[in-house]
């Protein structure tokens, strides 16, 4: 009897019809120059230019002064690249919608902004100084010495009159080879290359000899917790922001003027026009401009991404620090560091959570920062994005701090491995949603884009999963805003990204904050972390 009941229950579950709704979220509009709207960043910039304020015919920026730091030959390459970006750059024209030609960044339409470079904004780092830094056998000390060379250059340019708006840190290939790592999809972290000095020192290690100081030991692995910069990029960003000039790291491949033949098995490289689109857009924003803005979002909404990071020089590996990335509907971004707390992964789980006091303090800090940047005004609505579920204490703290804000929404994302497909040869359309319940939804932020007539991706797209929603807005508004925020990454002119900007850079921002330590002053402007 029991077996029959079990069999019937199993059959009932096996043939149960799925219960969900699905539909499509419309592609969000972006605002460009002259308050014109378009769905595609490159097309919008090409037709109308960067965003301009209502009643103004031209964008805010008319010129961007660029400093260059690095070896003399690479500075020459960088200035040649900048000169090329002033004019029209062509690609092979195979994908005119996804990868259009670059119209040129100059005082003419569409950008109406001039790239300024050369004297007095050059600071040469001698090749001999770089060679000496690269001879350091300890990986982390080597990074620190290289970072110090570039920070010294930033300090010099910061004292020049006039100061540059953005500093290009030109990183030669030998520094990339010996001071950077590769993170594989499996999570494995691997050094790119071992220097001759390290190989020689490793032979000493193999004989059983000891070093005077532990930090001199080249056998220390990437994962070893030691003081010093763990990553070249975040070290430069962390140290450089105290001079109040945003930085842009420039690799040799960025500066190529001739197209290279694509090697079989090698990752696809961007064509020269696409590199120019992305480079100039990032530079324009770091100099203080808005390439585009959201056209349809409420003007008094503040979007917040909450994340956590670990201090690199902390003595207690259980200490975590909360951080918030706040974005206004106009695209202005701010970074706020919260309080530190102890979190035991073995006992409490992998995803950190704040208690009521810590979450309330973090939210009050965001609101105070918003008021300072918006002439004393508070937002009418707060939207919090988080990549783990909200604990009751955490949620209570956010709510108590938001009592002075009329509306709020708290959205948690997760990944349960759920996937949907549509008939035919193409993946789901970007904007496809699957509604399991009002608070359990999936949204394809990547997929087939009708405007581009293609799917701009290499793998099967997976949806963002909204696993919790607490708040005042309908689920449709929550999804529409997520779609819009995937188009607010000014580091690229791609049609859209897979994650909203509230989540897309949380790890990178946390890494930079982790380099600074808990008491070091930070810049709140998001452009210093890009």
C-alpha cells in the first residue's frame, strides 16, 4: 500500500505541469545630447553626442587634459594612439550595428570635446628604474616597487599647472608578465610568468637554504597572506586616488594601430574602432562628463549595491567590511565604506551579513552622502541590490534608516542553476523574464538583441535570478530598472552588460578598498575606482 502511494506521488510530481509566467521587458532608452533618446550607446553617441543638460546645446566638457606616465617609448605610443582617436577609425564593417566605425573624438560633432596631451603632462619612468623593480624576487614586493614608480609620477603631474583631468598609466608588457596574475574560470589564480631572478632564488630554496626575511622567499604562493599590494591595478587605484586625479591603466594591446591577425585558439581581440569607443567613453566620464543617462527612471531614485570585502593587511582573517555603491538616476556614482565585523564562514556560512546596527549605519551613511551631493535633498526612493538573501536583522536595519525616505525596495539576487530555452536556433531575447512568483523571478539581461540582429555573446546566456524582493514597487518596475542599470557601465560602449552597475564592479571596488585599510581616507566618486 505504501509503495503504491509512493509511486502515485512520484508520478504526480513527474507529470506536473510547470507553473510560471513569462514575457518581455522593453529595451530601456538612454538620453544623449540635446535630450535625444536611443537604446544603443554607440548609435546614440554617434548621432547625438554625449549627454547635455536640458536647455544646453553642447555637453558639459569641451576638453579633456590627459597625463601620461610610463617608459618614454610607450608614452610616444600612447600619444600616437590619442592622435589617432581624434580622427575617424575604421574596422572591417562586418558588424555595422554591433561594431560601428569610430567617428573621431574632437571639437566637431558628435563629441564636441578635444583630447589635450603632450607637455606639460608627460612624466617618463626610466627603463632602468623599471628593470630594477622587476629584479625583486618577491612577487608582492615587486608589485609594490612598480606601483611606487607610477605613484611618484602621479604626484609630479598633480603638482603641475594646469593639472591633467585623467592620468594614463602606460604599463609595458614586461611589467604585465611579471606583476599580474591570471584568474581562470575554475577560480584558480596563476602567475603569468616567473622572472630569471625568481628562478635563481627558487634554486636556492630547493637546496634547503633559508632567507633572512620571510618576505624574500620567492616560493610564497599567490594565496599567501602577506602585506603589500596583491594586484597591480588595484594597488595603483588605491594609492593614486589621494592625488584626486582619476587614472586609466593602458596596456600595449590598447595602443595597437595596426590590426593583428587572429590566432586560432586565442581570445578574440577588439578591433581598433571598438577600442576607441570604449577608451574615449571611459576617459570622458573619468574627466567628469556623462556619456549618457537613463531616460525613463524617476529622477529622485537612489540605487545601492551592497557587498563585502576582506582587509588584505588584517590580522584576523574573519574580519569583513561592508561597502555600498550608490548610483543616482543621472548616473552619478559614489562609494561608501561601512563598518567592519567578524564573520566565521565555517560556522555562519560563506555569505557575510550585517547586524541591525551595522546595516542601519551603512544606509545612513549613503543617505548623508546623497544629501551632500544633491544640495541637501533626500531621494524619494531607495533601491538596494544584494547578491545574497537578506537576514531579518539586516533588513530591519535598512528599513529603520530608510524611514525618512517615502519608498524603498530591497532586492536579493542568487544563482540556483535554473535555465530556460526558446524554440529555434537562438537564445532567449534580452529582456525575457520568467515569473515564478511576485518575489521569485528570472531576467535574461543577455540574449538575442533584435536591434543588433545577433546575440553578442559566446556561451549560452544564463538569467539573473531575483530570489527576494521586499518593498513598495511592483515586480515589473524592479525588472525594468535592472534592465536599465545594465546599460550604465561607462567603462564600455557595449549594448548592455550582464549585471546591473550596482553589482557589476562590487568585487573590483572592494579589492581597491581592501588595499587602503580601514582608516585610510577614500574618494567617494565612483570614477576613481573604474
